[in-house]
């Protein structure tokens, strides 16, 4: 699955649009990176840039941003309201999809090291990328700002993690950069059926991690309660990883609770929505909906959709679009304005719409494309598609069983099967296009130049690599199609008896997909010189095909017997 991270560099220039444009242009030169936002601030003299993509490409863009900022911005004459100590002041990396924080930390540290070595900029690693606890806090790393940097980089305790420790003209011009790894910050506003800022603030104080000041007698105007050291005592809120405040929005004519979710792993959006709604209700106020500011990772909405389906005791094994729709309607994301996932979900924003996908064709279009004189899609893609139908049929039976009258206490049992089926269906649909891509890689390799001996060697190597990949892809199809037997068998045995033949057709589809995928593996194996790899993968494939045929024979007979009674 595609890994996606976000990068939010802050450069120390917010007034000179020419400089800002030149820095931003560096991002768009890297293929596969999507620029999401450029937000210059005049009084802060600072621009916040946001872009996303796969880790390697994002890190390359980030490096080029730092390099261009170093070239164009001279910190010796910089002034602004925001704390800063470098031309590229901060450069955090943020996990968005299919990547762990630990992996992002490694990318951040690698980027920090490259910036220091190639550009000779002092670099401090902060947040999760910090090498020691005292360096996690950005404000601590940046203490003294640019004006204190000369003494700081040469000190024993606060020398940079990477890069120069001596002041030079080059360092004086660039300043230092803080490279970090942090969680995604989700900015949301909860719409209230009141115009009262005071009530909105009260709800915000109820939930935000910081909470509210403790006062004598619990009264708003009571004296602050101090501890034995004379420090203000605070009553913590109920949601860790959140910051919140209440305000009135004239545009909408309502009050809102404005919240930054700084750790969605600790405080998922749906948990925050439920808690804010509960605290609002306790004060006689209702949350009518949620406004998401900026973009949102797809997982946030998928998790919310599953949460609200589970509360209804309905199967969670539904497609992605349905889960997002449930999330939108459950939290009122379309309360103030239409909510278009294609414009709000990060993963959808960075999809390359110019690339045509087979799986996006209609059934007729897919059949017509297959029947055309083009060699792709071929048997490998068709095998993956037939496998996806196996998973889809088992999922359908699981969902029907989950909602069958009288089986209400078994909804969760069938929901788990349906979730497995959805995951298998989605993976096999991905393999439909990936099998065609693997064929195209072979064609591209054969098209490489072969004029010199060096050309010929490179071409041969590329052909072998592409051929190996064209064996691995149908092997993945074989494995995932074989996995479909588990859920199809379950649905034959314990699913809604009225749909037993649907599960049986799923078994037939799985067998067909397994054999078809194995054939595509085998035909490509003849061109591969790595015979040890060929022998191993064919043995594994044959074992799965033999088991697939045995399962299909057994369950076809079983179902025929069941429907003959």
C-alpha cells in the first residue's frame, strides 16, 4: 500500500512574493509530490508551506526547499513577530497513511543529516525525531532565536544534532533549521445551536487537555486555587491531545468550539465529536455539525464511519465510500457547506487523475477493453478481477447474514468476515491494474537502447527485473485469491442459507483466479534466469493451486447436496 507523509516547512519570508514563489517552485519540480497550501504572513514575515506525497519524494522536495531558502533568504536582516532561527525555520514530517511514526522519524533524521552535510546548515532534531527528551520541544531547541544562535551552536549542551558548530558567514546567512517528526494536526470546529461565546468556551474548557483553572467554590468568579508552591491549580479536560477554545463566527451566526487535535491516535475525531456533544448536551447546547479546516487523512473518516456503524450494530464490512458517507452524516460534516471527499481527503487530493485505471471502467468498458487488440489487460488482470468477485460474494453473504432478522446477536461475527472480504476485494482490485503495469514494465524494458555493450547489459538487467516483478504480481493474486476460500467456506457453512449458492460461486471464482494467476506466473518464469527463484515460487504456487482445486471440489459437492434436499 502507498505510504504518504506530509511536510510543513516554515520559511522566514512572508513579504517578498518573488522569493516565496521561487521556493515553492522547487516543490513542484519533484514528480509525485502534491503542493496543498502556501500561507504567507506579513507581520510574522514567515510562510507556511504544505505538501504531501511518498516519503522519498517528499524528503527530496523538503531538501530542495531548504536549499533554495538558504540561497535566497539572509537571516542577518530578518525581522518578524514569529520566533525563528533560520531561513527554513522548521521542517516537520508527518505520517498520513500506511506509515508508522518510527519510520517517519528515520526519514526525518536522514533528511536532517543530508541538510547538514550538503548545505552546511546546523540542524536540530525535535519532537519525535529528537535524540534526547530535552530536545523534543521546539521552543527549547529554538531558545534565544537567531540572535542567540552564534553562542548556542558552539556550546556543549546545545550544539546542533548535525552540521556546523562554529559561526561562519554561511551559517550567519542561513541560520539553523529544526527538522522534526510529529503527528498530524487536525483543525476542526464544532457548530453549536447557540450564539453564546461563554457557553462555547465552557464546553471547550470541559474537553481540552489543559482544562480550566480551579476556582474557590467552583464558581466562575471565584478566587483561583493555588497549590502549596503558590502555583495555579488546573482541572484537566477529558480529551488528551487536544487544544480548544470557544468563539462566535459572524459569517455563520453561531458559536463554535474550535479545536486542534494534536494527537489523533489518542483523540480520534469521532471520539472528540461524541465527547464535545455530550458536554454540550450537559449544558443544554447541541452540536449540529463539524467543520474540518483544511484537509483530513482518509483513515480519520474511515475509523469514524466504522465507529458509528458499530454503534448501530451494523456490519463494518462495507466499501470505503459508504464508510466516509456514514462519517459525514454522523458528524454533520456537511452542516455548513457541502463536504466533497475529493477536495477534503488528502489521499484523494494527491491521486493522479491522468492515469486511467481498469477498475474505474464500467463492466462493459472493462470487457470491451479486454476484447480489444491491446495485449493488456490479459489473463493476469482478469484473474485478479475474478478473485475480487470471490471476495465480493463472500462479503455480500456476510453482510446479508449480519442484517438477517433474528440473527441480531451475531452481527459482529459476520461483520468481521465482511471486513476481511472488503480488504481482500480491495487488494485484488489493486492487482488488476498492477498486473497490467507489470506487463508494461516488461515492454518498457525491451524498448531500452542496445547500441553499446553497456546499453545491452542495462537492458538485460531491466528485462530480468521486470520479468521477476511480472511473476511476483500474479503470485500475489494467487495468494490473495486463495485467502478468499476461508471466508467463502465460512459463508457456506454458517451464513444466510438463502445465499449459500452465492458463497459457492465465490468458491468457483477463487479457484478460477488461483489457476489463472498460476498460469501467468508460469509463462513468465520461462524467461527468468534466476532458476532458484523460479523453482521456489512455482513450488509454492503449485501447492496453493492443488489445495484450491480440492477445496472447490469438496464445497461444490457440499452445496449441491444442500440445495438438493
